[in-house]
C-alpha cells in the first residue's frame, strides 16, 4: 500500500517535511524560493497559487506561512513590513476539503491546538516553542517546559544561538535534530520531531475518515 501524500507549503529546507516523512507520508514541498537542500520532491511556486490547482493527489496539507510579522526576533518597527498570510492560508486550506495543519510562532494569529517545544522530544536544550492549528481542532494538553540543567538554546534571528547556553553551528544542528541545513535555513526550520508527532495524529485522522 502506497504512503499518503502530504503537500508541504512554504517548505523551506524541509524540517517539517522530514518529520511528516518519518511519520509515514510521501512528501512534496512547495516554496516560492529555490530550495536545493530540500530532501524530497520540490516545486518552486507560490503556495497560495498552488492551492488553486487540482489537489486530488494529496491526502493532507501542512503550511508554514511567513512568521516574521509575529516573531519576537523581528524588530517591532519592521513587523508591519512583512506579509500577514495566516488568514489567507487558512481560508484557502479550508476550501480544499483536505485535513490541514498551519504552523507558526507563539503570538501568531493561529489557534494553538498543539504547542510543542524541544524538551518534549529528547531535545533537552532546545527552547523553540511552535504553535499548530489543525483542521480537526483537537487541543492537546502539555506539561510546562523543563529544559536540561545547564542552559537552553534558542536558534533564531541572524543564526546565532541565544539563551543561557551558547554553541556553534554544529551544536545548533544537534539541538534541532537537523543535519542537512546551512545556518540561514536552520534558523527558520521546524524541528522534524515536532511534525513527526503531528504527522502521526494526522495519519490517525486519515484512518478515521476512510
């Protein structure tokens, strides 16, 4: 039996896509910029335009709209210069009739059905909370963060690790569970462990819908 195909929108270099792949999906990524490090099939295109096409080959959709408008690492004076895409993406996803997931940073205008951080997935130094809104809308309770004694790593901004524990690029890759990205892509990435967790729930949703 072939694996269900997931459409990975705003895919970047494939942090989210890798997690869904590990959960059991065949993944196809779409991004408006070239992504030579993307580890799966890739289409260079505008994500919102792609959602107007025939999506019958796909079983589900993940979208990570640009987060700079909502990120605490973006200077407040420049936030309004970045696109506000979440509502547009949600509307377009809802029209597809497919199960979907929207990911973004804390404070973004998404319904935080699921909140994830590195300490939940054997990444004890990684302090990187991300919010996930799902089409099935099932909130998930979680324990407060409990990071490894000795310091945490927050990979953000210009690519430097911040927080109470400082490290180099190799250390940031290890903290994120990602070994194929350069610094520029790493700071924008979703740790694959997060979407592997989401992906297993999504597989369950697809099974229920059959």
